[in-house]
C-alpha cells in the first residue's frame, strides 16, 4: 500500500499501525512523489492526503484515474478538510472513500482495508 502524507507525525502514526497489522507500507511526502511511487509500485491501495506540496491530492487522483496502469487502484482520501465541496470533488474524481483524519484512527483505517479492496 501507499500512504501519501506531508505531515511526518501523521504519516508515522498511520504507517506504524498498518505495519504492526502486517501490511507493507510505502510512503510519500508530496504529490509528485506519491504519483511517481503509485506508477512504479502499483500498490493494492492508496491513502491520499489532499493538501500536499508540489501537487495536491486532487491532481494526483485525476492523473491516477487517467492512466491505464493506475486507474483501478482504490484511492482513499485521508484529509483534515471535510467541507462538502471537497468531499464531493474527491468522490467525483474517483476516490473510493473520503475520510476525515480527526474521525479516523489508525486502527479504524487498518480495519477498513479489506472492505475497500473488495469494492
């Protein structure tokens, strides 16, 4: 899986829990790196922040959906921003789910993976 998050403490919190639960986690700290790793690694699932340096998460998602190799990878947006227009935009661009960090513990994120992979 790929976790794209620019806040190092948040990145480490989610990465640690996912790895403890047995997942292999690659990370990226900006949108360009996230897109590059998604294209190269072709992870089973991507957790994607919206506010990122170099390229925002919406643009990363748009590009992922525009490429044959990455268009089917489930993308879960994980953001601090929960405004209705942002949620709608993320889902319209092809995100499987839009989660708010304040309401998403590392445990709940890990527990949802199997469901997202089945969708």
